[in-house]
C-alpha cells in the first residue's frame, strides 16, 4: 500500500491543476455525449496495450477482429495498430496531456471513441467528426460528489488508459476479455512496442533503480499541457512474465495490482492474458480462443445510448451550486486571521469538487516547503482561495 500511496500523491501533485482545468473546460460535454458506463456489450473483447509483446500478436489480433471480437485500444497503442493496418473498434484515451500526435490521421473507421471528462481538450477537438463519442467519468475522489449529485455512474479508473479500458468493457458486460500488448514491465529493457505513441530510451538498472531517458516529444507534450515531465527513474521491482522474471517499476506494479483486483471483482468472467505480465486471476492463452458464444453477432457489437450523461439544465444547476461553494470557500479563506486555528473552521465548510482538484497540487506544495506550521497552513489557505477564484472565473 505504501507504493500506491506514494504514486497517488505524486500523480496528484504533478497533474491536479491540469486535470482540474481540463474538467472545467469539458464540463459542457456531459450534456452532449452519453456516459461510457451505460454502454452494453456481452461478447468477447480484446484490450490492446502498447507493450513490447504486441508485434507478435498483430496477425492474431486481425484474425480475432475479423471473427467478431471487439478490439479496444488505448491511444498509446493506436499508432502501432495503424502501422499494421488494423483499425480498432474502440479507442480509449484518458490522458490529461495533449496526445493528439497519437491519433492524428489514424481515426478513420473507428466506431467509438471514449474520452475522459479530464482528457486534454485538444484530444476532444482532434476526434470531432470521427465515429461516435462517449464520455467517461472516473470514480476518483474529486468526482464522487459530482457523480452523486448529477446521477452519473462512474467507472473504476486505475490511473491508466489500459486499466480503465479493461474496467470499462467488464462494466459493459463482456464475457471474455483478453489482453494483448500488456507487459507492465521492461522485458529486454523495452517498455513499448515499435511504432507506439510513447517510447522510453536507454532503460537500464542502476543500483536499486530503473532509469531511462524520456524522449523530447514526450517531455514537450507534458510541458505544453502544464504537467510536470514524467519521471526518468523509479525503484526496480520484478514480476513474472512470459519471458521469465523481468524488471518493472512502481507505476507498472500498481497497474498489475489493479488488473488482479478486477479479476477478483469479476470472478465469473473469462479473463485471459496472451503474452506479457502474468496476472493472478487471469488465465493464459497465447492465441486467445474465445468461446463462439462469446463472439457477438455482426452488427450488434454494442449498444450506445443516445441520452447524454447529464441533462443540460441539471448540469447548469450543479455548476451554480459549485459556484456558491467556491464563493463560501474563498470568503472563509479571506476571513481567516489565525492560520494555526483556522483549519478546524475550514473543515466546517463543504468545499467544492472542482476547487479541491485545482488546489490539491498547490496544497501538496505548501506541505513540502521548509517552513513552520503556520506558514504551511497559510499556504493551504492560499491554494484553496486561488482555486476557488479560478473556478468562479472559468464558470462565469
């Protein structure tokens, strides 16, 4: 659990401002697109990751799709599929950073595009006019009150598009779910397949660390989106893989645990790994032979409702409520005169979802600074005040 807590804290610190701002920009989309959690599909699906075990499976993946298996890919794997002439049925992207380079000129023929409420607005713009689109709302803590008040069914997120895609198709009702290109490790010191959207260069073990060089295009994509560049070193761990015992990092290890947790949550489903990380609760089948009864009839692969995730008027009323919460939060922060005694008073006010997300990174920064307790608490108040002001400005 310690690794998961550290990862969650680092991710919040690195991405909370961008996630909050993306969510603010994308809020109107809740009244335009159906909720991905309400799609129905009870056949066989393959979720495609961008790991190095993907290339040997491309021909088999093509055969499975032609037989009626639903192919669901994450944005990082889309360039590799496109290079092989495979058009996935479903694309999933949850990245808060701008990943339009992964999808540009590769969207033709994709039936359904699922994007997160906090996805970068550029990816929403780039996918306009291609296939049908659906919006995904994660069950992260900053979304839960919003989901309850707007009656939106969230999806288990997991922190990666691949975990999210697996959780999503299981929620849809898929009876068989196979994994392709899901290595979650560094077999042969490689993290991604050739032609994948991301790459890592010069990966190696140094003492107890896995270190690598981030390519400049990935650094640039994060900086354009206001997100700290991804890490270039993490503690080394080892997992079982079809290639033997291989090194992995803390981020991938968290995803391994997430997929194993989904297997426990859906014990009656047929969950199959082809090549890649060996996962507790997942069977192994290099060729992935789904039961014929699990392959949906042509033309009835899924049922996407026309109803938007939230009615426009209901969304408008919720935004108005959020504004009132932010006004109360900002007023309280302005009125506090004794930071050391004020934290208890702040707890009496129900803070707003959107402001909490925006403030999270700033609050963590306030806790990190080398200062006395009063200075740190004052930093938290400043973060909350600034976040509330930003929400009010963005929703005016």
